[in-house]
C-alpha cells in the first residue's frame, strides 16, 4: 500500500486588494508574501512542489522550492476559475452592476455562472483531471500544491464527493489557508481522506 500526502495552500493577499481575480494575474502584495512565509514551518517536509501558473502562486512556490532545494512543476490546469465579466471587480461593484446575480452564484454556482465565465462544471472537471493526473504522477510522495481558493474547493469536492456548487459555497478558504489530503492506494482502489482544513 502506498500513501501520498498533498498539502494544499492558498496564495496570500494579492496586490490590488479584494476582488474577483480569477485569471487576472496580479503578484502577491508585501502582506501576501508575509502570510505565505508565516504559513510554512521548519517541520514541513515535501518531495515536490506543484504550483498554479499565476504569479500570486508561482513566485512564492519558486522561492520556496529554491530555499528547500526541491523540484517544482507549474501545473497549468490548477489555475483559478475564470470569473468572466466579473474579473477585476470588487463584490460591491458586482452587486451594483449585476444585482442578485452574485448572491445567486454563491447560492448555486452551477445554475448562475457569471457571463463569459468558465462554468463551475467545466472548472470541476478540469481540476478533477489535474488532481487524478498529479496524484498518479507523484504517487507515494509528499506534495505541496500552491494554488487558489476555488481550486482547493474543487479538490475537496472530489475528495469528499460533494457537489461543486456546495463545495464552492461551503468552505472558507482564507489567504495562506492550508489543507491536507491523504491518499492510500489499496486493493480496494484509492482511499481519499481530508486530514485537516484551515
């Protein structure tokens, strides 16, 4: 039986403050860098670091990989969901421009996607395929995945067999939040278990 451990960490605060960022590629703010450095401990041990391609994840992942002398791979499919026409707008601006649409999205993302956005179903499938690929590729290793709130929610949706819209609304994922998933390959298939979140 082989055991694979994935630690998932959301990026810290990006430059430009709170907004629907999605594919918008802002780097971390100074505070964001501090949040990420504070979230890593001397006891952390990994064999490999994976990162979203976006700057708010990739720059920190590269720094950490260099510091710990670890291999790092940019995994493009772990990019955040695209929020379409909401990208770059604050929640207040979206509420003003789109009325109840935002509340409806968080209540039921599958039925109320933002216009020109990636659907939650497509996002869930993209993350599921990337999750399956990387747990297979890095089987038996301890892996750090530096990614996004939406990505963590979709991974947990797959691990816990929760509907994507329930996962999107049902997990708080603050900046630099860490989660751990354990995967045991056994004669009964792969057993997935959320060890901790937040």
